[in-house]
């Protein structure tokens, strides 16, 4: 009996490593930045032909992605075609939120349906947002030109409402994206593989995976452009030690959305291992950028020399 017990233990020890290796992987563990929300926790799985995602009674097919792409606005359609994972994620979010909304309306005796029910459901999950005086003043200082020269005190209530709307929208987006933690989603591993290969060639990923620290700035070129000059100075001064990427969201709206950018400017700092270590959603000066990298333990040097 003792020998049989020992053999059983040895058998378990032998099987365990293989079992661990074969454990299902999530989309985010294999393709860290290819999506911003609901699909991050989805399990990469073998699905039936033509199906690229499924969850409970919901299935998303290759045809669904083609149909949704065709519905996208013409000015973003070419961008959407480049990143079908974005279309998949938005489709999954929309269908799961609709499912939750149907359950919510039934449970709470609501009469809304369709998009109205989905909107009401999402709004019900976000607590009332408060705005501090400091937050309002910071927003005013960053966007003073949009208020026609009025002083902060003159339009304080308006500024507070604008900031509250922005924070509420952010909170609602977070709730939608977290639908992947509320439902067990599976995504076709064979479909994701070529998507990951294409994704790795976009300018942000190429910089992030280069082995050097990287600064990515999402902004626009034009009247609201406060970061482009900063980008050019930092890129020129620290070209030997730092990657600097400028993404014009007016031309890369979909790409920006995938990286979780909904308002500009946004600066994302990556370490040499490609990990996001800091994100800031306001304009930064050259000094701010350099000091933040130093704070993160990255010595940029001067003109390529070490500090």
C-alpha cells in the first residue's frame, strides 16, 4: 500500500508541470496592449469555425466583424479595418451590456428597451460624481481658451459641470470595459494569433518593445496642440536613450481608443521592458517629462550621455 501511495504522488508530480503549461491564457497575458477593456480577461480558446468570441448565449462571428466594420463612419473605416480586435471588443461590450440591461430592467420593473435600457443600466451603476475646487481650477487652467476670456470665478459652476460630465463619462466607460470581469468570455486563439502579429507592427508597439524607455504622446496637430513642441525637444535631446512617439488622434482615433485614450493630451511612459509605468492626462512641459522619467528611475542623460 505504501508503494502504491508513493507512485500516486510521483504521478501527480509528473503531470503537474504539463497541466500548468496547458492552462488557458488570457488575451492580456499573451497580447498585453491589444485591447483596453472587456477582452483583457478573455480566455484564448479553440472555438468552432467562424466563431471568434463567445460568452454564455452570445457568439460573435467573422461575419459579424465584417458587418460591424462596414457600419463604422467612413472617416474611420480604414482605421477600423487595421484593428479588427477593437471591433470585436466593442461588439462584445455592446452585446453583454445589452444582456445585462435586459436583466436589469426585468429585475427593477423598468420599461426601457434597446439603447435606452443599456444607457439607463450603465448610469444606474455609477454613483454621483463630485468635483473638488482644485479639480475645477486645474481644468480651467488647462482649457482657459475655451471659455472666451471669462475668469474662473465667473464661470465656476460651468467648469464644475464640465468636469463632472467628463468624470461621469470616464466612470461609465470603466463600467462597460469591466464587463469582461463580470462574464466569462472566450476568444479564438487561432484568430487572435495573426491579429497579434499585425498589432506588434504599429508605431507604439514597435517603440514599446524596442528595449528602450518610451514616451508616447496622444494629442492633435493644430489649435489645441501643446505637446508637439515638447515631443520635438525631448526627441531631439534624448534620441540616444529614449523613444518618443507622437500619435495624432485626429488621424489615429481607433488606435488611440485601443490604448484607452478618450481625451487629450495623454502621455504614457513605458520602461525599458515595455511596461506602462505612468500615465498623465494633461499637458506636460519638457521639464515635467524629464523629471518624471528620473522619478521612475530612468536616467535620460544630456544629448545621449548618462546622468
